C-alpha cells in the first residue's frame, strides 16, 4: 500500500502486525527493481484503480 509520497507499507495478511513501513535509500532510486516496484505502486492510483497485488522478497534490516 502506498500514497506515493511518504506512506509506503508492506503488508502480509498472515502477519498479526498491521504492516511494515518501507524506506528505500535515494541512492537506489535508479535501480531497475526499485523502478519496477514504484511503477506497480503507482498502478493502484490509476483510473479505474488497478487491482494488482505485488508479491516480492525484500532483503534488508528491520529497525524498531
């Protein structure tokens, strides 16, 4: 889920948590994977809205 500005949340329906905020360092903005992810996130704001669900594997560190 994303508002494409500041709010991007990874959600797993099997996880009791409400979701995990996704932060992508700006130095990765031009990477192919990040561009594809952002393109898919934008599709939810199309008219009519896309009913796309993106499945992905993220490798990183969870910070609380």
